[in-house]
């Protein structure tokens, strides 16, 4: 039986990846932080009775935890999805963002190198690495220069280079997935796409008067989480480790996304949206579009959702849940 460790297992991607691997017959060991209130495991509650799913509570900043899990389970694959993943919040917590997103990755790679060098490692990268400056017409690809513009992106750049360093220095099978924005019905409520679909549904149902957000002008390449976790797995099935951009090559501005969901709800955006200064960032990333040609050619990966299909599914789900 193949074994995989997934950090950040209770998040959007962690839950979809767990389902994907379990369907393929894996034993999945998932790591999440323990909370005394609001345990935050709704996304994986349906997996807890699965005999091939093991939930471990722990902090990825604890190297003892990582060494012990590697020694006990001898996993074939390790997917590091845990992160301080909110860009805006990273400006408020730059030091903890660095520790979680960069130091933890180096600790995991070193543990794999020392304890289980046969384990294949996936690091969750982000299109925020590029900074949204001088985006090519076809989108950023693997050769595009990084220009991080937030503490979150800076920490992710460090993690990216750590993976390449360990791959080249110790011959580890370690890969970076440079993923564009991707969402689902399991996306957190503080991320733009879910804030839009949940907020518009709430306004439609009379549960709130306005949807308060920050800058609506940034453009985002938007895909679906189930598509993107499939790409993660495909990377680790290749004979030679490499880094891949995963994106749809399509997207819209945050304003266009909000306008579209307002159309679905038959609402006027001017009566729904209210700019809130607390959501404005010190440095915004204006335009993110990815070019996934390499992944399509080498991995055989293609997305199955476009951004409109995705937002419609999310809006209808939120409307249904809030109507109960």
C-alpha cells in the first residue's frame, strides 16, 4: 500500500487531495493543528471513519513530529500544503509567516534527507511569487522571474529555492508546484472568491446589507481545487522531479467575478459592494496569469473548470447552505 503524509490536511486542498489518494488505495496520514475551540476539521469529518485515513494533531514547526512521522510511516510521498496562506494577514504577521512557510519546509526536507530519502516531496508554491509585474501575454511560466511583493510571497520564494537546493544537492525527488489561484466550496471565507459567493448569497437572503471588500481591480487566474490536487499527484509520479506551473490561463478581475456572481443573484453590484479600508493591502499584486503548457505536455494535465463554472457552483452551494 502506498503511503502519503499531507500537512494542512484539513484545508481545502488537503481534503480534496486526501479523497483523491484514498480513491487510489493510499494510506493517508494527515497533519493538522489542534484547536480547543472550533477544531476546523469540517472538510475531513467524512474521512475520519476511513481505516486508511489517519489524522495526526501537531505543529509542522516541530521537527520532532516530522522525524517521528517519517520514521513510523516511511511514506512514499509527502505533500506540504500547510501554510500561513492569507496574503493580507502576512503583512500583519511577517515573522510567523516566514517560520511556517519557509523554515518548516527546510526542516521537512532535512528530515526526509536524514530519515527517508526515498520519500517524494511536493511543496505548495504560489503565483504570488511573480508579483503580478510585467506578466507575459500568455502568462507566467517556469522561466519567469520572481518578484515577491508580500511577506507571504517572500516566504514562499525561500521555500521554492530550498526545494531546488535539496533536489540538486542531495538528489531528493522534490517538486515545486507554482499554482495559480484556485477555489472550491471548501475555500475559506476570508479568501476573495468565497467571500464573494458567500457574501452575495447572504445579501440575497437578507442576512447582511453589504459585501465589504478591498481593491477589486487585481486580475486573477482562477481554477478549481480538485483539478489542482490532481496535478500535485501527477508531479510526484514522474521519474524525474521538476517544478511546474499549474494554472488555467484564464481569469478575471475581482470586480468581474463579483459582477458575475451578482448577475447570478439578480443583484446590482453597486447596491452590494462597499469598499472597506481594512481589506486594502500595503502592496497589491495587480495581474496574475499562468501558463501551464509544460504541465499539459509532460504531466498530461488539463483543468476541467473555468472561473465562471467554479463561481456558479460556489454561489449555489453557499445560497443553499445559508437558506437552511
